[in-house]
């Protein structure tokens, strides 16, 4: 039975999903407007730097007691990475929307290295309270912008009427659940940090054996984090496309990825290579004004097509799973109950 189902109703492959994503975008080029307008604002508008805050952290830790050589080397490397982040990061990049996948060239490039036809004013934040308050405002606003874009894609895929009551209801639902998702991830990371720090402090009391244990534990945690992030890849897409709550979206994402692990991994690797490969081209072009404009357009087109392909890939795999379950149960009327 299962072999016949797969032969008669095979889900879309990775290349087919990407091809349909580009075809869909070519028929709905207006979906490029939100990412393009956002990047134009980040390019021409004011910039908010956190470099003074990072410098304050460096000064604080520089006055700490002398550390062992290996610890000091790791600490110096971490401080250099933080300094690079502080020098290049524009806090307004949070408007790109965390977890929404909206493509933004200016959110990922060093704003000092990007040509600008205007002398954009840079505001340097000098206290953490202001930075946290601004981030607390920008993050939900960014999710609001990204949620609008995702809802637009979802409704266009389903052929539903845009800017209707149902559209605004879905948009608000996406905004609410993505923010809940961000809060859940934040508290999970905070709890993990506390537990890992406590376990690490105890393990270090045992000397070299404890250090080896912490290293192995850290590697296992990184592996688990990568596995979990892949499993949760379709959570936001499920919320936007299916209109389900966060818990159900997590369940659907884990099931779709779990049943299509190889193809999902192939999709992620291929899209990652595409985005990272072209990011280097955009970075080289962005030293000139015309290059920045061209790169914004190219990055928006490529990123939007990949997000649309992810919607199509998820939809194909999820629907195939539902049909397979229904036929195996020999009771199509109970399909929804079986899959929820």
C-alpha cells in the first residue's frame, strides 16, 4: 500500500520546489517590495551602533585577574569577535524580523563597508538600558513587518484575497505566535545557560577530567542544537501557511522534517550555499552606489524565491504525509484527527 502511494503521489523534490519557488515569485513580483523597501531604509536611513557597549565590556573584563594562557586565548578570540560585531552591526537590522526569513542585505553586511549616497547619521548607544529598550521595541516591530510578508506569501500561494479580514487575522496570528516562539527560545537558552554553567562549575572542580567532560558535553549540546534547529525549520512557515498555533506548528515541523530528513537537509544545504555564495557577490558589488542598489534587488529576489520554495516544499511534504496516513488508515474522514 505505502509503495503504491509513493509511486502515485510523490512529493516535490528539492530542485522541483526551488523551481516552483522561482516560478511563483516571477508571477508575484510585488512580493519583493517589503524586503527592498526595508533594505533601502537600512541603507539610506540612520544607523544605531552598539560599539561603545562592546568596548565597555572589553574594558570591564580587562581589569579581571590574570587567567590561564589557554583560557585567556579563548577569551581574546571571543572579545575580537564581539568587537567586530559591535563595529559592524546596526541595531535597526532587527527590523528584518527575527525568524521570519525576510531577506535583508543590509542586515548582514558591515554598514561601514557599504557605499551610501547620503551621509547617514550614526547614533552610538552608551548604556545597556537604552539598547535593551530599543531592542524590545524593534524585535516585535520587525516580526510585524516579517509576519505581513509571510502572510502575503501564504495567501498568494493559496489564491486567497489579500488585505481582507482573514488576511489581517492571519497576520496578527503570525505576529503573536512568532513572538511567543522567540520568548520560548529566549527562556530555553537562558535556562540552558544556567544549567550548563552550574554543571560546568562543578565539573571544573575535578581538574582535567572535568574539563574533558565539559568539552564532550558542549559538543553534544551543539549537535543537539543543530538537530533541533533543523527539526524546527518549518515552524514559522506552518504558522503562516496553516494558521495553527505554536505548539501544533512545532509538531508539524518535527514530523515533516523527521519523515523527510534527507530531502530537508538537502534543501537547507542547497539554499544555504546559494545565499552564502551570492552574499559574497553582493558584498563585492556594494562598494559602489549602483552596486548596493543592484545587490539589494538581487538579494531580495533570491531570498524571496527561496522562502517561497520553502513554503512549497513544506506544503508538498505535509500534504503527502496526510494523504499517506489517510490511505493507510482506510478512513479519509478521520484524516485531520489522525494527523493532528
